[in-house]
């Protein structure tokens, strides 16, 4: 499996993907620093998981599969390799890249917010920021095999558009509703409420904020949310790997 992963890594090492994992986490940090300095840290996180993170995942996953798709997968299918392992290696490469991007975002937000003390009205305790980044990585993992599969079937533009729209609309609109558990796109935003005390609409989770309810601060949703999204990631990864294994050069 290590050889397959190394192969996928070498394919993307000197491409736009390598730059994307640095550009994407930098954008919410820069925007919140310039536009909403007093609420820097909460806005940096909110803009990250509502828009920039899902957008990065969508684009990253499509770019990973489009390189082989442009050649109708002949470069892969003509070799005596295990296609299931190739797919798994692609998924693992994407996982590694979103972890790196998340750590860059975490470091930038914590350094500016906690070390430099910027944004006193939107500060997040360091331990909460670290936990939030870990939870976001876990609860977004399931989108990796989904986006890779969609990119293989319907192409880059449609995949990116569908995933971003679903994350932005469903993630914000349903995260505070009773239908939360039926819509995995809403889980990351919902779990951020008790962890960093920020609503999906970017407002602080306090009584004066629109859509706030006291029960939203309960951390009892964190473990079920993680279990649901991890289970979905495992199911989608193996299901799409089995689908990829049956592909033939056309």
C-alpha cells in the first residue's frame, strides 16, 4: 500500500494541489483579519468550515482523479496493479492533504488570535481551537470519496458546485434544526457550536444571537456526529473503491 500512496503523492507533488493546501487555509485567516478584526478567530473558523474548507476538499479531490480521467484511466488500467488499492491511495493522499491544510489554518488562527491577541471579541481558547480543527477533519472526511466518485462520473465543475452549495446551504440552514442527523453536511457546523461557541451563521452562540437555543451548546452531539461521519467515510470509501476496481479502459 505504501508504494501506491507514494505514487499518488508524486503525481501531485509539483501541481496546483500542493499550492492549494496553503492558499485555502490562508484565505479565511486573511479575510477575517482584514474585514472583522475584532472577531478574528471565530470568523476565521466560521468562514473556514462553511465555505473554504469544503471548497478546498471539492477542488482537491476532483484534481486528484481528473489527472487519470483525462487519459481515460488507461495509464492506470493498463498496469498490473490493484485498482482498489490505487483508489484507497488516492483517498489517503487527500486525507493527508486536508490534515496539512487544517494544521496550517489552526496554527495561523491560534498564533494571531491567542499569541498576538488579535480579535478580543472573538477569541477561542487554544484547546478548543485544536479540538475544533481535529473534529472538522474527522467530520469532513466522508466528502473525500464522495467528491472523487462524483468527479469521475460528472466532472470537475459539477462536483465542485454541488458540494459547495450543499455545504453552504445545508450546512448552515439545517445545522440548528431537528433534521440534523439526516443531513451529514450539517454535522461539522453543528458540532462547532458547543466547541467554539459559534453558530453556523457566524454569530456567537449567545442569547442575543438569531437562531440561538440553549440546547445547541450541549456537547452530547459531538460523539454521535463523529460516529456518523466516520461510518459514512468508511462506507463510501469501500463502496467507491469496489466501484473503481470494476472499471475498464474505454
